[in-house]
C-alpha cells in the first residue's frame, strides 16, 4: 500500500494538494453535520456519474427514486454548467459537483453510489483514504458498462465497495468469484438504465449505429492519430463506396458515435456522405432504441443494444494489439459468447450490414438464445431492485 501511494505521488497536481486541506476542513465540519443527521434521523444517499453527465445508471436510478419516493433523502451531484444539468435539475435535490455542499454531503452520506470509480470531489485524495481504510464510507458501484474483462481497478482491494451491482448473470458469477468481494457484496440486480430500453424490439429500419470503443494506447499518447490503424480502418469504412451507395440509395442514416475518450479526434475523419452523421448531443439510449443494427468492436455498449434483442456486428481488426495494449480478455469470448458475427475485414462488415437490412434485421435463433442465457433477468424493474439493495445498507 505504501509503495502504491508513493507511485501515485507523481500524478499529484496542485489542485490535489489543495484538496487535502479542503478535505481536512470539510471532514471536521462533516463530523458535526453527521451528529445533526443522527439526531434528526436523516440518512442521505448521494448518486452521481461523470461530473458532467446525467445519462447512465446513476441518472436513471435517481429519476426512478425521485418519481416514486419524492420524500426520500436522495441527491444527485453534477456540474451545474454541464449540458445534462438542464434535464435533471427539475427533479430536485441536485447538487453542484465540487461545491461545498458536494464535499459535505459526500462525507456525510450514509451511501455514495456512482457509475464510475471516482464519483467524489477529488479522486486522488479519496482513493487513498478509502482504499487504505482511513475513510470507511458505504459506496455502491453502479457500473458504467457490463464487466467482461479482468479489470483490476474495481477489485475489492483496489476499491472497497460495499455493493457491486451487476447487469448480467455471467458477469455476476465472474465478479463474485474473481474480484475478492464477499458474496453479499456482489448482486445481480440489472442496470437501472435498462428500464429505459424497449424490450419489445421496436426500431427504425432506416437507422444504424457505428459505435467503437476507445484505445488507451492512442488516447493517452501524443502519437499522430491519423497514422493509427484505428483511424485508417474506421475512416476507410465510413468512406466505403459500397456502404455509401447502400445508405444513400435506401435513405439510411448511419450514426458514427465515438467513445468519449476518442471524440477529440472526430475532426480527423473525412466524412463525405450526408447519410453518415456525427452528433454527440443525442442521448445514447435514444440511439440504441431507434437504431436497427449496431456495428461495434469490443464495446460494452453492445450489451445494452442486444438487451433489446437487436442484431449486432463485431468489427475486430486489431484483436492482438487490443488485448496486448488495452485490456486482457476475461470470461467473455466474442466468438463463443457474442451476439453477432465477429469480422476482421471491411468488405465483410459492409456485406453483413446489407444482409441484415435485406433480412429486415431479424435476429438469428443462435444469438437470441445467447442473449436470453446472458440476461437471465430482462424486465423493467432494475431500478427497483437496485434501490431496494441500497436501502439495505442504510
């Protein structure tokens, strides 16, 4: 633990040093505030996602609680300058991220629930305090996506979550058996955002979605993005003549939606067709619900899409590099467990897109069976189950 702390010092910035003093000051205040909360018998639940977002499991859980239990002491932290702030502010109990009140409520809350590992006013300070055991608050990991790889940063020793929420059966078994949590700390409850998906399989036949994930070895370096295989392959795909002709002749829109960590490169792509659209102001779940087909690589967003039993194509042209430099494979094999064809060639991807359209996007029995086995729970009560599990921690 000491070695890990010393290694982390090289990432410390001036604002983190200032945060140490803020923490000491706010911790003292929170001691008195917690006594006050105990006297009036008030227990706080604080929920958040990325500081600038309200669109994931945290948002859908908070929305469910505010609509069904408006008198419960549940709050949501978000940057009040963020565009998503406008869609959540009317729910009430919204706190400005990094504010005095955020510090106070985070340190005083009985439960802190977040979709991301940080979810606090200062990640470096709180990471050390929480993992070392100096700060023992009850934290719930709502997750940002289905865990399918052996990601060490959410192991119990590196996170100390009191509750790890899983969205699928195989994921639950993998986390419970490999991440160091006690049995009652990992629960298969479903993701709150799944409640907002159309499980009756409605879609717009004239809309498909291309949504690849990110690459740490690209976004965190200073290499020339246009020289990466990632850029070359996707730039080539969106300019494929057969694909463009297919889209334009059939009046189909293809939304090209990069991972948030790759969106800074979007202007590098040469988009020539009016039918290929880039728009990051659209809610991702709206794209999921409206699109008839998804093309991705390794992204966990595919699980949201197939939850609605819609067809999927995996375009994996860089398997070896991805596994070597980004993340190692876990329990999930795309070939054995996946929900669509795994392709490496651009022309095969285009052909599969066209075939899916001609087949009216009918999901094959093989992939439908895999979806049903993976999502043993598939309903509209995910938020309800998660909230009930959180209340057990109060």
